C-alpha cells in the first residue's frame, strides 16, 4: 500500500512514474561561497563568470531561486535548520558547535528528515562535512544516514594530514580512511560511488562539500590556470570553487551514466552568506557570513528536475532552507509525522509549475547568539534588522527597491517597523537560549 500511495502521488504531481522509479534527491551544498561567485548568478563578476559551468548547468536546465535564504548565518546552525526543517533557535542551536565539544550537539529530541525518508524506502547518504555533534550518539549514522563518508568537524585541510585528528579525518561509517588525495575530489568520488551502488533504489544524498571554506588550499594546477586573477586570497579562493565545480560535474555525469538524471531532483546551494574575509564576493548584497544583512543569509540556489521543473526559469518568491524538508517529503510521497512542527512549506507545486500563484505571504526570521544577539525578519519585500548592540536601533529596508540595504526607512514607516518588531518578538518568545557559544548560560 505504501508503494501504491507513492505511485499515485507521483501520478498526480505530473507524470505516470512507477513505484520503483520514485525520484532521487541530491543536495549539493557548498560552504562559505559568495552570492556572486557562480556563473548563473546575475551579479557574477568577470573573474568567476566562466569558472562554474557544471553548477551553472543546474540553473540552465532548471530553476534559479533569486531570493533563497539559509536559516542561519554560519555553518552549523544552517545545517541544523535544513536537516530538521525547524528554526534551529527553537532547540538552542544559534551558534557553531565549538571544535571538540563533547557535551552534546543537535539535540537528540529533534527528528532528522532522513529518518522519515528512510522509513518510506529511501537509502540515505551524507558525504562531507557534518558539524552537528561529536559524541557517538550524535553521529550521522545515528541520525538517519545509512552511509556517512566525511569529517565530523567544520573544516579541515584539503591536502592529507601527516597525523589527522579523529574529528578531521575523513571517515566511512565511523572508521578512519587513509589520508590520500585532494579532499574535494574524494568527496566527489564518494558521491559517485553512492549513486552507482544505489541506482536500483530511491536515494537521498546530501553532499556537504567543505569548499570553498578556508583554508585556501587550491590545487597548484588550478592556480596556474587562474593566472588572470591577481595573486592572493581571491585567486586561491577561486581555485577551491573550480575544484567544487569539477566535482559537481562528476556527480551530474554519474547520474547520466546510470540513467538517473531524469528522475533525480538536484539542488545546488550554499550554507550561508559568503565569507568575504577569505575571498568571497557577495555583490550586490551588504554583509558577509555571520551577519544578518542579506550578504550573511541570502544564498545562490538552483534546482533541476528534467521533465518536472521547466528549464531556464526563475522563481522570485522568498524561500528558506526550512522549506527543503517539506518539499523532499512531498517528492518522496511521505508526510510529516503527527505533531512534527515543521517551520517550512512545501515548494513542489511552485517548482513544477502546477502552482502558478506566488507562495502565500509569510514571515521569515533569523537570530544569532541568543536574545541579546542580532535578529531580523522579512515579510514581503520589507525587512527589519536589529543588531541589538549598544545604542543600536532597529532598521527597516525595502528589498524590492534596495537589495543593498542602504536606505533605512524606519523613520518614514514607523508602523511597518513596529509590526515587524512585534512579529520578531512573538517568534523569539518561542525560542530558547543557545546551548553553547555566544548568549549561552554557563553550565555548572
């Protein structure tokens, strides 16, 4: 009956597909990349314009989401929100988990979407960066992933370590693997392996690249090819992006070789705003990773699903990474568990064109560092941001006219500002303080 239900669901959303051909889902997740550092982005600068042909092909063959957001401005919180479909501040995950933190991780009381997908017959894999907990009970294999090939910590060297730390070594299901090869290549190869081994069954694969997060260790061969970019961090950063694109290309080729490209939803996006300190470019956005300006939370995003998502289209609705999980469940023909309070919405009908009207108007929220840290809310084209520093006042911007967030309209529209502040305070009343890091309470 479960397989029959999945078949009927797929028939309704746009084509007769047998139960054995339920769509696969692949998320290609880059790390710290700039908003304007991919060729498919309208603001891409000349130095990066032709460096990402494989990533660009996802937008060319599918849809570019022009107003896509992460729920966090740094690595670990953004992953926590995406994996659970819930604002991570609800369970105290405002901040990055400190290196080697052994007091916990993403709370075990929270349900990962992978567990629900696995429950309806999907094989689940996570490749690359984890950053959601170090103790054994928080390991990816215990959170719904059948296969894990990656590192537990938030970053590591791209080249082999002489003596790797247990949290930085690339492991396979808990067992350390040899320190050989370039890390981005190893992650791309692992993704291709997963695809080949599971081509006969539906799968969900999350490829969490460490590129182009620092350290800026590009391949020497790539640096030579990028001689047109002035020597320095921007060239080294660009080299990491080139390796990222090459391995995205390998993954897309593996789908085609295994005749899976037409029944696989592929998403490419980034974990937070670009880190301009290491060479990223967020043009035309204000701010960078770790901030709640658009440059810290708005990300490049494209999706491809041949025959379901129309090619070369653009979706301007504001969407957030919390929407991914409800959408994945819909693609899989699954439903949220009773009482599972997801914060996102299902984008499937909007992506496939069966829903022509824009998404219903809603509030999107951000907070970092607890109740004394910055907070922001977007509703329609209006955005309120309050950095809550000494003498800081809440600011108001109209993103439709001012994506750069340069003209503060707080004094001109006090009622609008007050309404957004009220919504932000109501949302914050549902949250808890961070479990670690800035804004957390000392534990005895």
